């Protein structure tokens, strides 16, 4: 296996058959699948690994399936096995197992310092070349193609000529912006913060999810909280808070004090010790609320294509999945129209319905009105977990799946800006 701790000793390449910018789960998964298919792949990242990233660290069953596609099922066998969500709010609680279906019946939680590095190493093991500590800052165009990517590294500026370009540089996507990517904030987006805390329940098999979130003065906030156990060996949980917002109803929340207050509120329940550590925050485009996701020889994957669930901020499974899809489409075809069409076909209806519902949840008092009766119904919460976990597939024919798809199609027809458009 490749050495995960050492930056690539190879000089900066002058050409890449496939250049992948960004070595998070989306970029590294793309590189792994593309290299396995016989492409010469260069994986480039501004950071030197291992590196951290603001995230809840949770892996849904759909993410577990993508890890298995990468040959990392055995790696996950030593990580926490999460059987479902322990949901709380308005004096009630429900423990909801991950719904059974074509995905594994469990999830997991792995710190991004570890997870991202392991997927990156899987790409190197399959033949990709890694370039660390080098930032992609611009592109050179030849007509409607990207002919080269401009980079800056320890030795100064340079160019890498490219055959195909995959952009996986995160939620802000500076290279995506250079290519014309535009984020539309009229639909729901997310703000979130996370920390790590020592816990007596770090080996728990349930993820905690609080649908009722309060500030230090007891005021109800338009958000939610989570506690994800990272395993008894680590002795830590990932604890965080998030909120949904739109351009009309932005989330004005000082996230750090809310994380501290939420941590104190969970101390007894989760056996927490000490102050929250490594508090970081992020802004999340969601639900395909971007345009300009592809050109003739380039595609955006994962977070920079806003492939994030509008109801819970989950994006790791979408990142790896879109990376796999992109790797399968590398070649001489023109991606300008067919890549957004593929994303819309796979995710558009669900994203449209989810971000419309998320928009409703930004309305003051909407969360308690919907949440108070909802949390008391195990059947309804099971449906919510299935939708939040992105566990409804085109192959599912049950009533819930049919209703969700119908809602998605109806929502898409009235969208002023459909996902990825």
C-alpha cells in the first residue's frame, strides 16, 4: 500500500491524461475508479495529507456501499458500526434503524483526517499519481476545451496540460468559479459547525440527532444537532449543529457558542468530558443549486456540484458516487450537456423535493409545527431517515418510494431553476 504520510516525491507533472483537482472523497474516488479503468491520473490537492475538513464524519449506508466499490469494506470492519439514528425532540424520542434495502444495513463514522487519507491512498494503490501542497488557481482554454490548469506550488507558478479535468475542490470551488460555476442561493443552503469531545459512549451503535435546538437563553433555533460516535478506541464523538437558510431567510447564528451550549446540554446523555475541541464551521451549497457544472472536457463532482442532501447536509456518499459516475464517462465525449443531465437524472427530483421541504423548514415555527407530532410516529420517522439518508433508489417500488418520486417530479416542474441548471 502507498505511504499515506509522505508527500509525493515526484516532480510536478507537465501533463495529465486525467487531472483531478481536490483529494477529498469525491476527487479521490474519481481518481481511484479512473486509474483502475486504465487512465493515467494525477490527483492534486492544495493540502498536505492527512488534513482535516469541517464535517459530521457520518457515513450513511449509501456511503458504505461506495466504500465497498472502492475495495475498502475490510477497512471499515474495524470502524464503528452504526445501526441507525437516535432522534429526539419536544419531549419524545425514537430509535430508528437504517431501513433495509439494497444498501448495507449499517452506517459508520470516521474522522475526515483518517477517511479522506484512506480513500486517497486507495487511489494511489490503483495507480494514480499524487501531487500535494500545490494549488490550482486558473485554467487555460483552447476554444471550448480546457487545455491546461494553472497551479502554484513551492517552486512557483506552473501549468499542467490536461486531456480531461475533474474538479472536486469543495463547497467554495475556486477552480469551479474560474470555469463558470455559479451558486444560486434562492433555494435552501446550510450552515454548520462541528467539534470533537471525549465521551463514555464513543463506542455507541447509534448516531444522535436532535430536532429541537436551543440557544443559551432557551430560544428555539431553526436548526438541529448531532452526536456521532467515532469508536471506543478513539474515545471521541463528533458533535455539531446545523441550520437551513435561504437568501430570503438567512441563518443569523453564532455557531461556536451554540456548539458549546449544545455540548453542555448533551453531557449527561453522552457522558461527555471536557470542552469541545477543534471547532470549525462551513457553508454548504445544497440540492444541486449550482449551474455551470461541466464543459467539453471537464466535470464538477461532489460538494462543488452542490451534491449535498438539503435535509441534513450529508455529502460524502454523493461525492464518492458522482466520482464513480464521472470516471465511467471519461473519454472523447462532450460533457457540457450530458453531465448535468446525468446528475439531474440521478438526483434532480429528490433534490428538488428536499430543498423545497428544507425551504419550508426555514420559516419560523415550521420545525416545531411539523416536528412535534412527527417525532411521536415511528413510521413517519422511519420515512424521514430513509429520505435523509438518501436511501430511496429508482429500483424501490414501495409506497413511500413512489410518493417521494412523485413529489420530486411535481416539484421539478414548478422549479424556477431546476437542480444543476
